[in-house]
C-alpha cells in the first residue's frame, strides 16, 4: 500500500463515476481533496504520522421535519427525502451530489438529535460479498478507520487522504478494481454454477469479465476446475458485521462537526436564560463541540424540569379556582391529576398528562376569558422533546426510509428536489 499512497490518484470517484476506472491498490474510492481555506472550509480527521483526512458531503436530518437534506455550496437546503413515512426520493443518487464538499471525502449521515448524534458511513472492499455498501455507525475513531480502511492495511503515505473504502455516494454500487472483478466472477460461479456446469466455468468467466484467461490463471481456474472453484470460494469474503463502539465518543464531535448543533444550542441557551427559576449555566465552558453538547444537555434537562414544574403548578392553581367557579364538575379532578404525575417516569409522560388535563378543562371555560387565561398560563412553556429528538433511521441498502412525521416549519424551505 505504501507505493500506492505515495502517488496522487489518476482519477477521482467524483469525476469518473463508479467502476469506470480501476482503482489502484485495492481501494474502491478516490477522494478529490483540496487545500482548506476560510472560503473553502472542511473538517479534517487525523490518520496518524501527520496525515489528515478531509470529509465529504454531510447528509443531515432536519430537527423539526426529520427529513434528510444536504446543504449546497450556496447555502441552500436540498432535501433528499419526503413523505410520511419518510422515504428517499427516486433521484436521491443525483441530489446528494449537489451537496457541499461532495467527492472531497466520504459521505457522512448525521441523524438523531445533535445532542445525541448518530453518525453513519458506508464502506465496502474489493472482495466483499456484495457490490452494495455496508453501513457502519461511527461512535469512535476505531469505527471511522474501519469504514475508511475496510480490508486494507493501516498504511500511511503522502496521499493517504485521497484513497479509501468509504463511499462518497452510497446510493450507487461501489467502484471496482481488478480483484473485485475476480470476486464478482467467482461469486457467480460459486453461487450459481452446479457441478454439471463446471466445465463451462471459464466461458462464464469470459462473459462476466474481459481478460478472463488472465483471471483464470490468477485464481487457479487453469488447474483442475473443481480445485479452482474451491480456491475462489475461499477468497470471497463473507462481510462479517462490524461491531461499533457501544457509546458515542463526544470528542468525535470536535472532528466531525454537526452544522445543526450551534442553532440548537443557541435556542436552548436562550430558553434557559429567559426561564424564571431555571439554573444558570454561564460558568460551564463552551469552547468545543463536545463542551457545547455537554452544556446543552444539562441546560435542556433543566429547562424541561422547570417548565414542567411551572406548568404543573399553574394548572393545579387553575383547577382550584375552577372548582370554586364550577362546583360539582367531575372533569376538574385535581387529585387524579396529581396522582398521574406522581407515577410518571419521564418528562414526555408528564407533559402528556398536563396536556390531557388542560385539554379536558378548556371546553368548560370557552365563554369565561379570565378562567381560560388562568388555564392556559404556562402552556407556552410546554416541552416538545420530539422536535429535537429525531426518529430512527433505517440504512439497509434496499430500504431507504426514516420513521417520523413530516412537517416543514414555515422558515424551512426546500430549494431543490
């Protein structure tokens, strides 16, 4: 690998497409990296020995609609998915190419809440069991290196950042090198050809891949055919499932930056500063993304706790006044309200109980503005955890879909797609 990584690739995956040119050294992707400037920024990940790796297009999940999008170099949001349930659009393989830094490095999918991000990359290798990419959840640097160097030695060279196994576009089949042609032909023979057809093996090889005579020699098919077939079977990888690190390493957020984090952080911090009775977190550092995530998580927990406490107190107070104004009304059950809150185990359940009792009482005060205002007091502080906790993403190659509701806020615009 050292000689390969000491030379700049002759072709780049972003320019040539997949499978059109043979990639050197068993690498399936070449990345068109370029100098990083203030006008042309990008994230960099260290590879060791001074080598660094630039990242490609980032596919982001909208924190409100839960749709997936990329941002163009001009700053436009280009949505790759639509509908409910959410599905990728038919032309997603083309839409992703419009994103900033496409082809500069491998694509990354940043989903779920920016406070609890899920980073996914797609990888393969030249002797894999399928031309489709496999997904890897990136929770650690070990996971990142696995996606980048799948089935390769951990070699470092002047052009390490320009070659890898991680996809720039997982919506199309991976590229090919000489060995992958052998793997494809061998996989066809091993899986489809019975013993009766073994004498036709080299003809099948010639039909699948040009220069099959050379391939037959390299794989051993010019030996007795049965022996050659067994040799091919032993060479084809079964693609064992990679086990990602169990927990997300917050330090990754300093290397792989989530563009959604700052807006969410500012929103949570503004709410915290304007919420009466909430603890002040101004003393906590926020110099790095990992510090911002830690601080935002604590502020969000405090905001939700104070909001629920204020809503609970306001609604209980309103119910007491309504009991006096509407004596004998069975819908005003303060004891049941308090009992329900006492047995809840999470903030979402508490908010649901508050919403339920508030909605039960609102019809009773439609013609009584003062009582209605008392009942609604504090409802503007209602928490909505789903607005920043995205639905789970299904990244099986055959089913590109996301579970969740689709509702664009008025300030979100889909420009293309």
